[in-house]
C-alpha cells in the first residue's frame, strides 16, 4: 500500500534528507520525501501508525508529519497564512545588528545605523538574545582580565565580575542631540515670529522687519540642514521608490514652506501684493522649524518606545545568572554559564539562580518559578524533578544535572519567542496597511484641491489662505500614528504575556485568540496533573505480582505517563524487570511485546479487539466498575487471554474546574477529546461540567473533529501536550501547548503555557481581548485625528465657525496623535491578567 503524508518544518534539502533517512530506518516500509511540495510517499505492506512515523522524524529534528488529502481544499495546511501576516524572522546572527522596523527589505540587517535605503526610516537595533559573557578583573590590578573567576596572579585577591554598563541606544542619542540643536535655534525663531504679531513690536526698535527675516533665515538653517535634514532625505527616497509615507507629507509640506520663504526673502519683487504684509512677503521660517522640531520630538519618543519594547527581552536575559558552580571529581569550581555543557553536574546554593535547565539528582528545595510561570507560590522540588534556568532556589542546596544549555533552555526559548512575536504583524494591521497605501496620494490631492479652492473662492488674501491651508493639510495628515497603532500594542502585549507565563508565537495568534469560541482539550496532562499513579493491579488468577512484573517490564521502554506510572509502582514493590522483545507502541491504544516467551498486551479495549484477546464477562464488569470511579483502566492479556487489569488514577488539576467555568462564562464551548474509555471520560466531564466530550480518541480522531468544527465556521483552539497532539495543534486556529509537554507539541502550537494548566488559556484570552481593544483604540485615535485634522486644516469649517488651523498647530496635533498611541499602548504593561 502507498500512503502520502505532509511534512512541515523542512526548510532545505538537508532537512529533506534527514526526514527521508529517519523514515527509511523503520522496518517494513520505503519512503521518498520531496521538499516542494513537502510530502513523504510511503510504500509498505501494512498500515503503519502515524505515531510511529512522528516519533522517528522527531528524533531527526522538529518536523511534523500529518495525513495528506488528495485535494488542496482538504489539506491539513490548505489555508496558508498570508505572507504579509507572517512574522519576519530575523536570524539569531542578526542579534546586535540593525533592521528596518517596516521590514522594507525583509530580514536584511546592517552593521551600522545607516537608515533604511527604501523608506529612509532609522534602523532599529535587534536585541541581543544571549546574555553577555562576564569577564573578571582584580580590584587592585585592573589590567588583570580573564573569562573565569579566580585569584589575581599578582596579589592573590579574588577577582570580581566586570559590570558592563548598559549600552546606550545610538539612534536615540543621535535624535536627542539633534533635538537639542533644533530647540536652541527654533525657540528664537518662534519668539521673533510671535512678536511680529504684536501691534507695538519691540524688536522693530532694534532692526527693521526685513533684517529680522534674515535673522530667522540664518537661525533656520541648522534646523533644516542638520536636525531635520533626514526627513527631507526620507521624503525624497519615498518618492523615488514610490513607498509613500509620513515623511513624504512632512518633506513636501515643510520643504514648500521653506523654499517659499527663501524665495520671498530673496526675490520679494516677484510676489503679488496679497502675499505681503507691511511691504514684505509673509515668511514661514517659524512654521518650518517648529514643524520639524515637533516631528523630531515624535521620532525621539518612538525611539524611546522601541527601547522600552526591547526592555522586556533585556529583563528576561537578566534572569539568567552569569556563573555556576560545577561539581567535578568531588570538588566545586565556579565557571561561566557559557562554559556549561550537557551532562555537567552543578551545585545550586541557597538563594542562587538556577543556571540551566535540568533535573535534581541530589537534595531538595523550594524554588521560586514566578519569573517564568507567573505564579507567585514557590514549588517544592526533589530528586528527579525538573528545574528551569532563571528560577531562584530557596533556602536549601541541591545538585542538578544539566540537560539543556545555551539557546536550548526554556528561558532562551522564551526570549526568542518574545523577540519573534514582537516583530510579527496582526491581520488587523492589513487594514492600516491598505489605508496607508492610498492615504498619502489622497492627502496630496486634498492639499492641491485646498489651494485651488481657496485661491479662487476664499477671502483676500486668497492665495495666502490657500497656501497656508494646503501646507497645514500636508502636515496634520501624517500617518505615523496609523503605522504605530498595531505594532506598539502587539509588542507591549507579547511582553506582558511572557511575564505571566503565556508565550505567544506571533501577532496573528494574539488576535485570533480573541475570536475563539471552541476549546478542544486533551485530558491527561492538560486537565489532569499528568502524573498518574497505579491504584490497583488485578489478576484473575490472584497473581498480581506476576502480572505487575510482566507489564512493568513491557513498559520500561515506553515514554507514556501511564507506562511510567506502572514502572514506578513496580519499583516500590521491589519487583525486578525482565527483558522485552518485539516491543511496539500502538498510538492511542497501548503496547505489545514478548516477555519470558509470552506475548504481553497492555492497553484499552480497542487493542484487545485488535489482537483478538478474549475477555471474560466477570473481568469486563470489574473493569467497568473501576472506570465509573473515574479511573483509567488498561487491560492485560497473556498469549491472547485477558488475565487482569491495572487501574490508574490521575488527579484533576485544582485550576482546571475554575478555568473551564470561566471559559464557558465567556461563551467558549469546551470539549474534551481523550483516548481514555467512555466511563472514565464521562466521570471527569461530569466533575468539570464540560459541554461535551468524546472518548476513545485516536490522534486522527482529534484532527478530524477539529476539521469538522472548522467546517461549521467555528474558531477552534486546541490544548495538548504530547507528540500525538502535534497534528491537531497545527490544524487548530490556535494551538495551545502545555509547557510541561513535548518539544514537538510546543513547536506545533502558536501559544505555549509555561505552567501548563488551563488557567493559562484564560490569561491568554484576557490578554488577547485587552490587546485587540487597545489596537482598536489606537486606530480610532489615528483615524479621528486625521479625519478631523484634515477637515479643519483644509478650511471646511471656516464658512460655519470661522475656524482655521495654522501649520504649527497642525504639526503639534500630528505629534500628539503619535504620543496618544504610544501612551495608550504602554497602558497594557499595567493590565492584570
């Protein structure tokens, strides 16, 4: 038989080769993998469980295999994410380099702050995603510098860590320097201009108006040709590339005002009388410099906002310690965290931060995990318990084994995820982008039309009114607030989520979470603790120890939580394990193998039917009674005859009931899909007052149920934690992985809950609602400023109210619109989820 599967996660021919090799190592099949399309064609004599295929390719890398339909309409990935909604993923090598915040050139980066060659905007520095390596020096001999702590070779003093000052933002500093220059020259020009409006201008006692006009011209030069010159450069680039933006309007508006003023100063004889006041042409140097200064202020605030956005990443990096204590040959040695390798044994002392991810091998302690999970209550940890980098040890010492180091740690993955998500674009951004595309040409057209109408129908001096109002239209219509509306909210929201243990992969997930109306959830490890324990082993022949020895031996090669529970139970009974042959895991059903020359089968009723094992009525009734108590029961058969069962309980998480109640209150239908039996699933569903449940689910059943719900128009979120959940997580509108689950589940999901309980979903939904509300408020600010501003600036209200808008006030209003958006977005930082 020939079967076709879709493979996701392959990016190059090397990936294709690895996947093909991994699949061909499975006995009884031959696989051919192509990169475009990403498909695996498998030829085999019998059907091979997709779980087995997934396990094989997962060992080769973060690849996901799923069933592929013949038609694209029914394909698992038939609805691709539009490219404009995907995050632009900068490579890790881009850390510390500069990129355009508008991603005009995709993921291209620059070594220096040179300005975007397409739109002219200041480049933004990509944050460092790894903590800087610490160096050590002697307090008495600063020339002594080394990478490791130790003693000074000159005087013997302990070396101390060099405190590296936080790097200043060069773009912000450059703008601040220009801002100071601009203010120094703008204020005098503004004062001179305002005093000219007085009936008894005191300045005229010193010099005549024409000479003061020359003073304004000289003072305006540093503002135009130094502080604000970048705006004209950006405007020119935007016109050449036809990437019209806010700088197009600023450049045209202030450029026209400045050139008009220069011409009026040098060649007043060519201007009609209506442009003159007391014999001299009315000049607009003050409007030019004040507008440029206000726009510069807006740019300065944006640069500050970008710095605050990256602050979340910097704060996360600070969670990691700079050094650790390595235990080697019975001795403790202090080393840099950059020198820690997998398999190293580390000692963590009271009050210290845990350096890397791993597990405790000796001792116990209470650990504060609030900085990762968002939960304030410390967690008790003992031998074999996992610990995470960046969390803080309590008042006891313990020894741990380093299992994940560097970029593999959960903390590093959080940093990477926050960085990627903060650059991604929400679908609602498409609205702003579409408007902005036609906005600038429309505004230029309105400005020209304003000049024509005022010149022909306005009061005298008509041309002066027309000119001033046209410039005001160009200035106030600056779309920078429109461009900031969505990304500012997304950046702040993603950072807020990370601090609360909700990791959001991209802005699309953040927006779609607000629309979710169905939640599909697994049972084991999601609703329940995922730490099952054996309550009872029953044997029809009263040979419980023999049954336990056989099934524990069979389960020693399985990674399933239920299997581990059986093995751990056997250990407490001091039962030795035997060798297993022909072990096979049947996804969603159980395991099969040969122990002591007997074919042992452990699993659910479907597996018993598959292997044709006979089950007595008496045994069946006992199993049903256990299941009605909410226990998970696995049948045990020896050589085709069911001889007993093992009863396992998995405690429901204390947070599950409250979380499900809150989600239902918000109008979300909660459905539990579990591979467990009908009776056990019903018992759990009744305890939690679930809307609906489906028992005896295989991985493909979960996938098909999600497809069915989506076909009905539902927006589906799927919460899971295992490899077998990966296809369903990928198919769901929002895949939500438990942080306590497998890496492949987390890779398939769009949201990861660090703590791994359903309360995290409530947090994610609240955060999504808050961010979307914030974005809509920002867009309202941006639109209302432009609609009202253009109306007033063009003089539409003049016939009714006699109201006009000067270019300077227009520039102030334009800058205030951006400030409003920034301040409103930053409010999310104090939002409680």
